[in-house]
């Protein structure tokens, strides 16, 4: 095919304003920040990729099998996860033929029309692998072969792609039960890429987490203390947090709770709840109270060790019981819920919210809380910052709404730039590019309507794309 018959997958002016003057302003802003290094402070890529630097096995295992944005959409149209190579925990077989998985993906690629996933995939296909035709059933094998050929070359191994993508620092997320062997291996290698961890203690904080009591025993063994006592349990957190800092380079913690509830209980009351949690005797209310108290304990520990704290509540996780039983966690069945922040965060904020040494980054899956709760809170408490539009709102429209609903109250400088929160490695540059384009479009509109000077817009564009994330996450 000629270039005329097969136009580029990507419009160079995508996501910019329709008005020609504002579009020109947006393009000028974007040209100054498009190639800035990527700060990726919150994500879920596998650190073993960078420790071992082995070739990715095939296109399906790169783009389909690890990405819940992809397989949840296909599942919604009746394509079972086992047909997409998603591993099962119930021992039943799953598809292992990468080409068959890819063909199913290609046959259903039309499902992604208009979604952010389509933008990310097209940009990765085009920019990373030089694909010039749209993925479909007819093009599936050609595109599979082209990507597979690329993956066989040294320049497409994880470390080389990290450098090609312009990543300055990338954070993964590990449980406190992880020995961080991959991070240790990276640190001991002669590679200079910066891949750090984040401390995600949900499995030893949430009494409803499967295997909670056994997790606490393992937690104590790793820390070298008796974590079945309240004081020993708190000490185990301090020890493991220090380990994550020293071995994994951690600068942050990460907390995914069902709600934003916090508590500041008396120590005797907290100890009693912990004992009930270990015995499996907590009511739902008591489990929620314990989780809430532990957020305040984590905030106090952050004052001591300097780790930035992230809370992203409001997800009904593993909504399908049968899918959870078959496939486990993080399989696309985490659904947003209504979330209260004003009352829920008050105990923690009363305890530590006025201390500027603490950085607490708030995320939401409830957009109705942006202007009513989150922006006003972040606009007054020194400890609070707003995380970017995230997960279901990691889209051009979601990012634009975030700016419109929060800037008037919290400004730009009580936010933390962008993070990609991804397991799909090749989507990282595409996702950051979308955020940069949307922010430049928003800033151009402010300039065009007389609300921001153009020189200020250039400074803000740099801050949103690079400086704020680096500053907030202490990188």
C-alpha cells in the first residue's frame, strides 16, 4: 500500500482544541515539553523485566495478557479471559498460543473505538514498532510478525525500551511480603536505569484480605519480630518500610482501601481490634475501623521516614466472586463507588494534616468529589496533594474534567502532575503523551480567553509534565 492509501495511525494534532488560534497555542506549548523525560512514580510493571532484561515472549504477552484495560473490554463482549492467556488460579488450563490470542484481540479491536486504550495501543504500535496499518482480523498476522520480529532484537528488550522511552525514574509496587530480589538485582547490575519500589501494605493491613493471619506471620518473620503483638506489628511496618527504602529505593507508600475512612484510635482500642483481626473475628465495621486507623499510623510513620503517602480509595474490588475464584485479583472487576473524603479524612487530618513534612496524595474514582471535596481539602491542608485523573478517568475527557473541576480551588500546584499506573509497559510513553497534550490544550484555552499569560503557560506546562511529579514524590 502507498502512504496515501495507508495514512498514519495518529493525527499529529490529536486532542488539541478545535479553534485554530487555541490549537496553535497548544501546539506551541506541546512542542516545548513533548520530549521531557518521563517521571513514572506510580505503576505496576514487573521489576523482573528490568532485572533479567530478557526479551518479551510474544506480542500477546506484551499487549494483551497483562493489561486489564484490554482484557476487561474483551470479556465484556464474551471473550473469556482464559482464551486471552490470563493465568488462572484454580488450576484449569488457559490459552498459551500467542498467535491465537493475538488473532482474538485483532478480531475484536473495533471494541476499543473511542476509548483511551485505542489511543495508547495505536501510539505504541506506531511509535515503538513502526506499524502503519490498523489492527484487524485481516492485518493480525502481519502485525504480529512485525512486532515479534522486533521483540527478537536487543533494542526491544526492557532496558533498551526504558531508555528509548526517555524514562528518568519508574516506580513499581510491591507487597511488604516481597523480598525485592528483582530490585536488588537491578541495583547490583551495571545498568543505570532507575527502577524503584513502593510499599503497598494492603495484605497486612486489611483484615478482609485473604490469608490475613498467615500474612502477618510471614510479615513478622521477614522483619525479624513478633508481628502478632500490636507493638511488634507496628515495628514490623517500620522495619519493612526501611527495607523498601534501602533495598528498593522506595520514596512512597500506596494504600488501596475500600473507603477513605481514617481513624485515630487509642492504642489499647487499636490493639484490641488487631487481636480480633488476627483471630478472624472482626465485624465488617471493625475491619473498616482498623483499616482507617492504620492509615493514620502510616501517616505518622511517614513523618518519621519521609515516605510520601498515596491513598486511592473507592473501589469495590473483585466485584465478580466467580471471576475472583477463577483468576484472582486485578482482573478488571474493580468498580468505582461513591466516596466521602471530608468526614472520612478528618481524623487523620486532625492528627497530622497541618504538618508540611507529610505529603499525602489523594486519588479518586468518584469524580463528583473533585470540586465539592478534594480540591477544597487540598487547597487548604499543607499535607494534601491531588493525584491525577486515574484508572477509569485516565482519558482525555477525564483529564480535562479534572483540570476544570480542581484548578479554580486548588490551583495547579496542589496537584502532582501525571502518573500512568500501568502494567502495560509500552503504553507508558503514550499515556504521558496524552496527559501532556490535554494539559497543553487546557492551558492554551486559558491563554486564549485571557486568564493566563503565555509565558506562564509554558512554565505550568513544564511543571505539570515533569517538575511536580518529581517534587511530590521526592525523586
